C-alpha cells in the first residue's frame, strides 16, 4: 500500500474573527472574547493563508504520515473550529437536577462563578463547586424546569465545569437504580 504524501485541511475564518498562528500556538479573537491553544506536541504544520493583510484561512497539514498522525489533522481542525465558534457564539450546557424525597437547592453565588448545593440527600454539608475561568453558572428555580445553565466561550472549560458539578453530586455506595438524586447534563447547545 502506498503511503499518502500530504494530508491537508483548510479552515475558513469569518470576517469578524482574528486568528494568528505563531510556532503552533493558535490565538483566536472575536466579539465574545479571545482563546489561545498550543499544539506544539503534535508533529504537524499550521500556517495562515492570507489575502493581502487579512487571514482568510488556516492550513493544517502533515507530510508522509501513517494513519494515526494523519488523524491528528482532523482533530486539530475541530479544535480550531470550536475555538472560532466559541468566540463568535459561545457554548451553553443545560443540566437538570432531580431528587426523590429531600429537595436539594442549587444556587449560583459569587456572580455565577460558584454553584452552591444545599440539602443534598438531607446532608448538612454545603457543597460549593467553583467554575473554571471564563465560565458562568445560572440557576432556574421554577418547580417545573429544575435547570442549571453553564455557559462560556471555551468548550473544554464548560465541559469540565459540568463534569465537576456532576461528580460532586454523585451518590456513592447505594443502589443507583433506586437513588437517582444528582445533577446531570441534559443538553449541549451552541449559544446564540
């Protein structure tokens, strides 16, 4: 079987977004903020494709690679596209909480930087979960919705915050079929 000489993908950059690449560190600035990520550990080439003085596309390519290094090109392109989506629109995760007998009360404090869960399984211990930098938490206290909205521009930080909330409110050493109290991810959205 013949090894492919070049694997390349191009990422289009919207007009209201500025992208710069310097020694495999991609920085993206948009209307909602700025993100930066390093891809130095991966043996690929990341270059800017300019028209005049403006970056119109980002080129990600690898030469003479086998299947695993070639798959890195697609993965890195997805990361860069997520960064562009984050600085233009943002990400929003909707989490729902439920309880059987003892009503828990999650409340956003510190301006949405910390989630405080009171009366989880009737415990006196108050759980405080701090959000990752750049992530905010909102609570919807109506009886029918029971929602917690986690939003931010970095998809990794938003997902990490949701996983910290989920892990902190997980029951241990009980039958999970009967005791379903907890906070769970319900929906992943691109905010508008």
